[in-house]
């Protein structure tokens, strides 16, 4: 498998890291800030191995939490087999505010190297404003 980076963005959110973590991992509220997500729910408490069921338009899909460090980082995985997309959210404190970094990478079988370019571009286009939307949602949340 070869790994390709699709996106690496960060956003300063004017809230504490614990509060942003709480909002980030409130899966029922994910449609408020995740692009294209109509609903989402976790099959169990947030932790490695947790499956997140969600709907995008007519499609029901799943994300898998592959890594989590409370109030620090979480990695969600989509797909599998020949192509896997990894979404990693990293939270750090910056002047008593939360800096959130989102990196999205694609792991693909070596034989699919040529096909990955279009996927990387589509991911970058669809996810580029994710953290700005998260920021607007978080800063307006009660």
C-alpha cells in the first residue's frame, strides 16, 4: 500500500480543547459540520474499533475509528481493501484556544497509483471547508 495526502488544513477555534473535542465527537451533531452527511450515529462509545454509521444522500456508509487519544486526536477510516481513506483530526492548545488540524490521506494498492489522482482532488474539493464549518458550528453551539 502507498499513502497519498489529499488535504492538510488547520483552523483556530475560539474555544477550549476539551469543548471542541466534545463537539467534534458528538456524532449525532456531525451533520451540522461534516460535508454531505445527513445523519450519523455511533454503534458504541467513542474508541478504537467504534463503527460510525452515516448517510450521504441515498447512500448509507460507515466510518471506523482506528485511533483515538482523548482530547488530542482521532482517526476515522473509510473503505478498505485496495483503497482506504483516513481522516485524522489533531487538537492542540494555542493561547487557550483549540487549533484543529485535519489531514486526509488515501492508502491505495500499488497498482492503483494512476487512479488515485482524481480521488485526491475530489476529496480536497469536498473537504476543504470542513474545519471552517466546524469552527462556525462550535463557536455557535450552546
